[in-house]
C-alpha cells in the first residue's frame, strides 16, 4: 500500500501539467493579439507606469519559468499545505514599480500538512504576481500566463513556502494551487483536456498518507 500512496494523484497531476503547458502557449499567443497587451518576463526593468505612458499598455502577460515538480517533492518542500477560503485582496506595485502584486487574505479551513505558524481558523496572507489596478487613468490587467487570479469567496488547497513568514508564497507557482468546488478539487491553473476533478476527501487523504508513509519528506530539499 505504501508504494502506491499518491500514485494515482501523481498521474493525475502529471496529465494536468502537460496539458497546462500546451494550452499556456496557445493562451499566450491569443493574449498578444489584444490591443495594448505585452508579454513581460519577470524582472523586466521598465516600470508599469512607463509602459502605460509610452506604449499604452492595458494588459500584460507575466511569463514565469517553473520546473515541473513531483507530488512527493512538492509535499516535501512545502512548509504547509492548507485548505483556505479567500476573504479579500489588495493589489499594488512592487517597490521598483516593475511588477503588479496582489496580497490575498485567506481564512484557513484545514491544515493538511502541519506548520507551527498556521492553525485552522487563522487568517493568513499570501502574495502572487498579477492583479488589476488603475495606472495613470488606465485600468491595467496583469496576469500570470494560464494561472487566473484567486477570487473572493473561492476555496483552494495551497502548498506554501512559509520559512520567510507572511506574506507566504506558493511553493511552485500554479502547480501549488488547487481549486475546491462542491467537494471536488482540480488544478487552479487553466487547462483544457486535463484530468477530471477528484474528491477533496481523496486528495486530502492521499497527501496525508504520503506524509505518513514518508516521514523523510519533511527533510527533503525544496525544488529549484
């Protein structure tokens, strides 16, 4: 039984990730056809205000290169795995003005992988790239390719980095976020043709069983 722990879930995630990568390229190609849309690689030096004023940018697609991470590695690296509900969010510019960031305040419904800093009932903050802001009189949208923003009232299971404290970050970008809907769970990133949602109870059970079967996971190095 221990050898099969998480195997079905691992295959489900792998099929989704391959589909997501393929669709992400199509989505990016479509986004670049929009008037005022521009692809932005994380770390670009031109500020968003400059892009709005000089190029009339109204939408940017943020490209972030994530390595594919296995479920055991993701579970091992995460400081916590939590089931949360989104309360609200605030969007702002980074200190250098080159990126739009959003802080989400989340009510913790359950802690699947325990963390001394997080308990059920807590309200925590996580930070993601992207959001919507008015800049120089123009409504500007910033989205991570293929990874929709979280919405108020939405439920998610998240694999978090916790070592630096709040605001926490997702362990491996879109691979770290799963949407919860009527008792089922599916990857939060956009992906047509991926595996069907599975029961939240099954997802929760398999992650917990993986942790119980592999105590060494808590000591493995995080993926880079």
